[in-house]
């Protein structure tokens, strides 16, 4: 092909990113979840499971609370449904084939032995046992939520599927037969809903960072959203999942120091910023309460109509469905 025709062809090559729009509707994401609960029986005589034996939280209450919080803070844009729940009376197998027993696990909790190493769970054993790749490909499920316990070996989140990328953990290799990207969330029923939101928050950070990865400067709105006073003096926005606008260290959600922030501009005016800068402090995000802070942070995620520079103005379409991310 001559140089002229190559140049001509390039002019008519489809754009990688859709054209900007002010009217494209913000779409609701309906997430179908396979929920796997590893809650082994610790006492055969009573049938008492690990969560009951340790007086940890009820997995049903945890997932119901998480889904309700996400529905609320997304303004109805992220709607999850548990389409199947599997209760597993066993400890999940590790990458080297090791599996705890009730006794060996209690020895770890009581400090008699150290946690097993390598600590990681065998994700592929789970994907295979529950036909996850095939079920994602058939649109029966969109993601997997695993509820476990301390030392179970799960990442807070990890991603599989074609084009899977870092999601607060390395991507799951050799999972392209799913035909779509999917996330496996790892929660612990020793912890409460605030910690579940934190795990989901790190997922959101990874996905939004990737969504904006091809944009720089003022066009990278994600970098602007996560500004906080310590790293961007006088230009604080909403911070990240660990840092409120005025935090000095990780988890410093009760720092009393007031700072100026544009967080209200994000909440009230996006994408047409008005320069709404206000003095804010910890009372805005719960005076140190983890769940309240995370809900406050998520409540500032854009969820309106339109698209600019190839990125939708409804960020929940990416967070809840990473297949939407254009690589």
C-alpha cells in the first residue's frame, strides 16, 4: 500500500475512544454475584461453624449491608444481586496444596503456631470448582465475592478475564475463556462493613486509575479527585480511600485540622465545576468512623450523564463493570 493510501486509511480508522457527549445517559450496572462462604464446622457435635465459634459477624448481614451501602452511595447506579450462595464446610486450599484443619487453624489463632506460608489461596482451584470462567462467559454471573477469615489467603480484590489488569493485586492469568473481565472480592467475616467498603474502595482506585491512564494533566480527572492537602496544598479534593482531604497519614480520618477543599464542587457541580471551595473537617466524613468515611468518599464519585475524553461521567459504570474500561 502506498504512503498516500496508508495516510488516507488512517483518516478513516475508527477512533479508539467515542466522541465527547453531554447527553449520553448514566447507565445502571446490575451485578450478578456468586457468593462463596468458607465457614467450616469447628465442632461436629454442635455443628457450630467458625464464624459462630469465634462470635464473628454473620456473612449474610455483611453482604446485605455492603450491597445497601453501595446502592445508596452510587445513587442507584451499582445494584448487586447474589444469584447463588455456596456455603463451604472446609478451609480453602493454599497454592502449595496445604489446607488448615479446625485444630491447626485454632493453633494459629491461639499463637501456638505461625500462619502457613506461602499464605496465598489457590484461586484456580476455586475458579475450576465453581466453573467461574464458564459462568462469566455465559453471563450467569459477573463477579465473585468470597467470605473467609484471617489467614485465609485472599486478596481484597483481583481481576481475571481478557485484558485483566492490576486490581489491588496481580491479575489472574490464563482466564481469558471468561470472555469478559471479572473481579473476585475477598472479604473477612471477622471484620465489619467498613472494612468491606475499604476493600471495594481499593478496587475502585485501581479501576479508575486504569480508566484514566491514557490521560494527563487537567484531563486526568481521577488524579484531581484524589488530591488531599498533604500532597496538593490548597488544591485538596476528595482524597483517597486511606486519606481524607486533611489526613496526614493512612487512616487519619479524625484529623481535626480544617482544610480548604473542592469536594462540594465534585458532589454538586460535576462536570461543570464552579470553583466551589469550602473549609471542611472530620465532621464531614464521620469523625474517624471507617464506614462513614468510605461512604462519604464514594458518595462523591461522579454519576451523571455525558462523556469527555473517552471517559463516561458516571464512574460507577467502570467500578462495577471493569469490562467498560477501554485499554
